[in-house]
């Protein structure tokens, strides 16, 4: 990321505009994940959930094209609040917005969900891209399947917490993990978290 000083510096417009528009969220991720880029460029193929863990990107992922409102002479980055607000408007109530020729921005209700989305959005995109190469019809997850997945989600379920531990350990900060007591999950989860201390 060191070679992207300018983009990192400019990120404040993306984050500020999304937080302004979405008081319901606590985390914004903006990244240039390579696997998501084709779907912001070849927009005839919609980036939608095709794998179980991709359900969290939501049933609809809009594509924001900076040139729609700001013309064909921008540097394709978000360089002011006008552009940030237009991006946030395109994101609307969705979890993710693709940014044509640039990357994506996402809005999440918790840090766990933000990290999960940052991991599974590119994975879902890779699976879809490879399926397109195989050809034929794409079997997207149905709205019912997406809803069933999201209904089953709990921030402190065994499944969620295992992934959280894995990502934290992989990032070298596993020793910083703390887990609030009495936040759902079942007794087995609880024992598990205590046995680690
Ligand atoms: Zn960027």
C-alpha cells in the first residue's frame, strides 16, 4: 500500500460521505481488490452472491461510475465531498458499491462484518468470474437463500467467532481478542473463549 500514498490520503472523502449518509453503520472499507474490478468495468455481468459466504454482500451491488456525474476528465479517484456524496448516494442502503475502474466501498454494522465482507466479496467475485469462464447460465443465490443465510447470522456464533479468531491470528493480533459475555452464542462458545485465556 506504500505506493498508494495519494489514494490513501484521499480516502477520507469516501469514508466521510458514507458515514454522513449512513448513521446505521460503524465501519467503512474501501479497497482496490483486483477480483472485484472486472464487475465495475463489464457491468453487463452483475456482481451478486453465488456462494454461501457471498450472501453478505446483499442481493444488489450497484456500480458507481464517476463519469456519469463528473465527466470524462477526472482522475477516477474520489477527490472531494461532492464525489463522495454521489458515491454514498449510489451505495444507498446496500452493503457494497463498486467504483468503476477503481475498487469498492462497503458499509457494515460491526467490525466483524466489515472484515468478513472484505474477505468474502473478492472470494465471491473470483467464483463468479471463473463460472463465467466455464460458460452457460450463472446460478446466483436466490433472494430466499440470501435471506436464510443472513437470518442465521449471529455476531458471536461459533461459526462467526472461529472466523474472527482465524483472521485476528493471521493478522498477528490474536492476543488482543476480547469477547463480551452474555452476547448470544451457546454455552459451548463461552467455554471455548474462556479456555483460551
Ligand atoms: Zn481508492
